[in-house]
C-alpha cells in the first residue's frame, strides 16, 4: 500500500469512527473518544508514521486532545512550556509545517529535546480548523528525517479538516470556547473510562470499541455522564459491590452480565 493509499484509508477510517461515535452519543466524553480513535487509526494507516497526535491551541487553551502513543505527550508538553514548536505553529498560523527534530531548528530554538529523547526525528503538522479558524493541529511523528512531499502535506491537511469537521459537529449550539472547555474536561477525566474499558475487555473478551459502546449504552439508559458511569463501574468491580441497574443480569449488554 502506498503512502497516498494510506491517507485515503485513514480518511475512510475517520469517517467510520465519526459514524460509530454519533450512534453512541454526542457528549464531551464521546468527542474525546472520537479524537482518540482518529489519532490511532491515522497512525496505523500511514506507512512510516511512529505516532499521531492532535493538539488544541485556541484562546490561551493548549493541551493534547489525543495521541496514538504516550510518547507524544512530552513532545507537546515541551511546546506548551516553551511557547513554540511545530504543533503550535500550525495551530496558531493556520499553515502546515515540517520539522526536522534531529537538530535545533532556528524557528523554535528551545524545542526538540523531548522529541529526540523518544526517538522522533521529524514531524509533519497540519492545522485543524473549525469554521475556518485554526483551533489546533494534527501531527505525524516519524523516526527518520526523510520529510514528506507536498502531496503528503496536502493529504494530511485533508485529514486535519476531517478532524475539524468532527469538532464542528459536536459543537452544535455551543460556543467554540464551551466546546473546547468541555473537551478538555473530558480528557482530564478520561482515566476511569479507560479503566472501565479495560475491565470490560478482560471480563467479556470484547474489544475496546465494544467496551466503550457498552458504557455509552449505560450512560444513555441512566441519563448520566459516561465518565460517571465508568467511575462507578470501576468502583463496583474493585469493591465487589454491584450497583443496582449497572451490573444486574442482562446478557445482551456486557455491563449487565
């Protein structure tokens, strides 16, 4: 499969993820899950990409919205700390950018140490837009310095636009600021969801997507936030104290088996 084919596959995977998540719900926790799956699917689809990350940088808010691997976090955190770097550049200027992390880049003299420490030697970043305004960036991280072509940049920008479209759909009647704030809160409280997914996967031999679907179903059934359902489920399992309605006998749903 060629690199161009990889971008086409990634675009299709994002579209599928958007459809799947839309069927499950439209809360902030679902948006966080959508971005997380998108980052993982893009990384899998693009030959040579070691990692993929989605950064938000708008109105003073800067954070990692999704990453295919924990190795992305120190690279983005370094940029937030020093105030510059390729991810922030794409987010703030609305233009894609390549970065060679093997040497100090005069554009961002204090950036690069974190990337080199985890073996990342080059990056390709594209802006993520909502209503034509750049609100973040989509970045591919590579372990070599053979930077990609103009065609690759254009293809990555199309994927970044798909991510922006997903953000726009979740925005609905809220302001952009409220959408970003809700996303950040969801990411800050994502740990119980990941823990609950892991427990469901181990208990019922299902994959991560099915586990998330089960949590979403329970969230809708009880009209509570997904993160709340997840936290209570983890607590119930760890204390062996089932919560009525959550761990009752209902074979069609992993949460109720």
